[in-house]
C-alpha cells in the first residue's frame, strides 16, 4: 500500500515559472514593436499598460478579494480625471468673481438641508408628521438650492466660455492629483457602498453601472466644474516638454553623443520619464496589495468571499469589510484615472466609455487571474497590448489575405474595412481560450491545494 503526498512548493515553483515566462513574453512583444514600428510607439503602449495594470489591481481588490461585482469602474476613473483638473489648473479669477461665492453658498445650503433632514429623521417619531416634515425639508431645500445655484452657474459659464467658462482648480502640481483622485473615488465609493452593498451581487452590478453613468453625465453637463464636453486642455505635466528638452544644451549634447535624432530623442525621453513615474506607483500599489493579501486581514476577506454565512457566524462584520474593500479598490481606480489624464494632458469627458474603462479592465483581471495580484498586472499588460495591436495586425492580415482578389472587389473592400473590428473579435477569442484551457487565468489564485 502506497501513499502519495503533494508538494506545495512544486505548485508555487510552477506558478513562478509561468509568471517569469509571461512577463518575458510581454517584454519580447514590446521589443518587437520597438524594432518593427518605433520605440516611441512601444513606450506609448507600455505607459498605458502600466496605468491599466494599476486600474486592474483596483478591480482585483474588489472582485478577487471579496467577490464584489463592480461594473462602475468608468465612473471612478472619471473622478480621477476630475481630480487632475481641480488640482492642477489655475483658478479663473473672473469666473470666481462672477459666481464663485454663489457656488460656495449653494454648497453651504445643501449641507444645511442635509443636516435638517437628518435631524428631522432622527428626532421625530414615525408617523404622518415625520413624513410631512421630511418632504417639506427635502422639496423646499431643493428649490432654495436651485435659487442660489442656477444664477451662479449661469454667470460662471458665461465668463469667456471659449477659453474658460469654469472655476478652474488650485494651480498645484498635477502629481498631487493622483492622491486627490484616490480620495475622491474613495469618498464616492463610500457613499455608493452605504446604499448598494446591501444588495445582491447582480443588483450591485446594476447599481454601480447606473451610478457610473450618472457621474459621467454630471461631468459632461456641469460646465462650471470641468468645462463639460468642451474639454480641459493644456494640463500641467510632471515631466519636461519636448520643445524645452530640444533647446536644453545638456540634452542636445546627449542626443549628439548617442547619435539620436533630437526630436525623436526628446519624445522618447519624456515617455521614459512617464514610465518611471507610473512604474513607481504600480510597484507601490502591487507591494501593498501583496502584503495585504498575505496578512490576517487578507485571509479574513477571502474567507468572507468564500462563505459569507460562516464568516458572519464567526463574528465577522461582512458588510463593513465589503464597504472597506469597495472603498480601497475604487481609490486605486481613481489614482489610475488621474494618472491617465496626466498622461493625456487633457480631460475629455466624452472619452469615458464602458467598453474601455469597464469591460476591458474586467477582461484584464479575468485573463490574468482573479485573486492573483501579479496575474492582474500580467493580464493588463497583455490585454492592452493586444487591444492596441489587434487592429494594426488585422489590417496587415486582411491586406495580405485579399491580394488574390481584384483591386476594386467588393469582398476585398469589405474585408479590409472590417479589420477595425479585429479588436473585439480577438478579445472574444482570448476569453474563450482562457476559459477553456485555464479557467483560473494566466496566473491562477494561489490556494492551499496549489
């Protein structure tokens, strides 16, 4: 009679090897883009991969740690973008003179109405009188707020709308907005979580999706805050401008010594500087996530995820832990949203689409490995790379596959025009392959049996 024993270190070594091979393969793909396309394109892809990885870690905290199905990622990323505007843009003095005090007054009135509603709710006994008082406070307060708010908004948005038409920000370094973006997203997540986390998982998904769309609608329509769909351009940069580098003697000498073209070299230098900043944030967030997951807190939240009833029976406050995780994950997404706006150098509310900021981030987490922090990073790297290159490769494939057809062939024209849809087709194929051959993702979550 023989007995077999499992070797836990064997599974760990196997996953480590998968991680090494995965990141090595991604590095090879980046090098291929650098040689075949350009190093500028390669670095542009890499920077967006880094930001996407931070965002994927935020979603992994919510879903991988606690099983919270948040499909409102877009809204929290947009709040990060709002933070970049409010932090880095200079205050518009004329707009503040036109209606700044009115906005502050409407905010004070709003807080007063909320305070009166809370006091009435707590002090009055249940009954018709309580209901009547609450209605009077809420409805009456709404009209009072509008009386103060509307004239102020109209005055601000009429102040040189082609150039400003909004209050501006604090005029501080834009890197500070990364922390502010996390705080804004965390505050919104706390408010949402107090209401929505008591819902079933499918209802939570619907609620977060709806609230995300509300956030985007507000950003698009409240011009006094972020200029709405007129966009905010020319945001501050934490790295030098290319034109300044090209005029700097030290950089000119460096480019000459290395044999680089001055214009291309300055662009590469700027992208490398961004990559260093984004990599620092990613490494910091990843390290904190790994430490948290390995701590008693991490074991507790996974126990809640696996069996809420048993965890509650052992005295764990399930709702409080869910709220905590929802806030933490949303804060990380907000940081990534501020980083993305910093990289773009502008805030464009119209660019926030669920396909880019919700669906694609979920694909990254699922493909990389839900519950595995390093897997989420690897999944973000691969999925964003494929998302960018799929259309380029698709055009090349279609052009070569239809060479045997006549130049004016309707079929050839249709196939070449359809190459732009290769992104969605490729994402579908990847999801099917991963679900079939590696349901846990490229780097599955480590458990006691692995």
